[in-house]
C-alpha cells in the first residue's frame, strides 16, 4: 500500500509545479502553453529527485536490516549452543541416574538372594528342631556335677529360638563390666572420679547399632566407664550424678569427646558410612566455660560433623533455657546432629525437634511394645517411625534383649536396633596403634569377663545372621500353620 507520506509529497510536488507555471504566466508575461510546459518540466524534475532520494534511502535501510539480521542470527546461534550444552548436561544426569538406579537394583537383588539363602537355612533349622521335638521327651536329668554339663547343650537346642535367646542373655551380660565395687561415700566417690580424670582412667566402650532386619552395623554408641585406683570399674550411672554435683562432668565430657573423635577417625579409615554417638550432659550445655571449650574442639573437627552425633536426654531438651537453646543452635550451625535417649514417654513434637537439629530418637523396645502407650501417647507406636521419618528423624529401638522383640519391632517399621541381643558394650584397646579397635558382635556367647576384655585389631565388623532371629523371621513370613 502507498504510504500517506508518499501521497502528501506527490500532492506537494504538483502544487509546486502548478504554482511555478501560474507565476510565470501572471508575472513573466509568457503564454499559457509555455508556462504549462515549464510547470510540467518542474514536476518531472521533482519526481525524478524524489525517486532517486527514496532509492538511496531504501538502500541505506536495507544495509541496516542486513546488519540487524546478522546480529539476530548470531544471537540465535548462541542460544542454540546454550540449549545444546544444557541438553548434554541433562542427558549426563539421566545416564548417571540410570546407572545409580541399576546399582541400587543390583544391591536389592543381592539382598533378596541373601534372604533366600537364609530362608533355606532357617527351614533346615526349623525342620531339625521339629524332628528333635518329635523324637520324644529328653532323657532324665543326670545328677549335678561335671558330667551334667554336656547335656545342657541339647536342652538349649530343644528349647527353640526363645530358649537360645534366654541362654545368650547371661553370656552377653557377662561381658559388661559389673560394678563390683564396695559402697562408697560421696567424698570417696568424688575423690575416685577426680583421680580417674587426672590419671586418664576413663575408658570408652562401644556398643553397635544395627539396621533391621539385615543387622548390619551402622553406628556405635560410646559408653563411658571409670576405673578407680584398684581397677574396679564404675558404670556411668554410678558416677555421673556425683560428677555433675562436683562440677567435674565438663572435664569428663571433653575427654570423652576427644576419645570419640579419635575412635571415629580410626573407624572412618575403613568405612566412611560409620558414625559415633557421644553422650553430653545438661550441665556441660548450660555451663559457659565448659561449653566454650567443647565448642572450640568441635569447631576444629567440624569435618566429622555428619558422622559425629551428640546425644542428650529427653528431659534435658525439655528443660532447655534461652542460653542452652542458643548453644544447641551454635552446634547445629556447625553441622552437628543430635540424638535423644532416656525416653520416658512417646509425646514428641517432630517439627520442633527437627528444627533444633535432632535426627535420631532412641526409644526402649519395651516402651514401644507396651500396650499402655496406645492410650497415653498422641500417636500409636506403630506409626511413630513414619511420623518421625517425614521430618528426617530416624527411630532407634534400644535395649533389645530377645528375638521376639525384633519380630514385633519389624511390624513398627523400625530401621535401627541396639541392645545385648546384637552385642554388649565392648572396651577399646587401652594402647597401641589399634587403640580404637572394638570387639565385634559375633559370637556373644564367647564374651570374656571384665578382667579379660575381648578386643580385635580391626574396627567392628557386621554380625553374622543369628539362627534364632532367622527362625523367627521365617515363622513370621510363612504365617501360622
């Protein structure tokens, strides 16, 4: 379409040519035909001038358009290259995700194959027990004395999984250091604690936490024991209260943290996924001097924060003041995670605990399996693990002493377990390059007494599957006959 500006220019040129002819006709005195010829000539000249100027302007515009088109083409090429790079990155991520999924699937398949082998072994064990039970009642008991000891093993075998678990309890308990010390006055106990701290007679015992139902060792809890000048062992319940009242608990916590970090460094040499739980008292959190000392130490070792878990009592977290809350926040900002133990009820606020940095809650198995908790708690114990898991908190069932408890806890979707059933607390080697070696959970019936602690030269290994636990799992899978 013809633009309005072009029409306006054409009209102006006609008017200019007509005006020129009229002026020549009126003032110059030339004839009408001559003035018309002059006007036509002027109009022709104006038309040619306008055409030439428009052609030059169009040529200039075409050059600018070509330059703009070149710039647009370059931008488009850059965008295409950027899209290609992003597409390559997405393809790499998809390939890595597929590879990781294949690895996970392979791990699941291997575990299923392991479970199949275990089920076959369990079936054989159960069949053997049934044949022994069908053979008739056991022979009459022999008179007491040394000859009667060989008959104890068949009787334990005939008792089934429950009998074997009960028989293992005293053997496992024998590996724990019994107090064995005469009653002491408060002054004598304080003196014993001071001497133990000054002479470095604080011992660290490790008790494993295993995954359920695989029973693979995932974490260790550091348990503190104290030896007096006569090498008599005091458990934590015997001296913690006295140490807190005497103002010595801060030194104990700092020494235990130091030993736990050393243990964790040794364990992570062979297994990067291992973790250590270290108990911290409420007095240390509330005391500015002791907390500052512990905070400086933890700050220097914050590279171990993902694997070093600080454990507090449930009553401690419920009684936190503003200063203690700020101290816990300082630890959480440095990447340290917290655990709750000594749980007395199942009333939790998962969101609040997760905001404070709590990632583990240890609940006694008896409390989880107590039918009374259904009416006294805000949530059914079987749903507690799922509720905590939504906020990134893992539930650990502790003080497990029987296979029946393991089977019941599996129905509650509990992922971790701890107790004498798996392994009692075992001492570390007191000296030498393998000072952090711990006794394994295998063969708890061979546990030594306190005077001869069993230790290994390597970090703890995963316990092999127990026949009694496998039989219980097989019965659960098959169902009632």
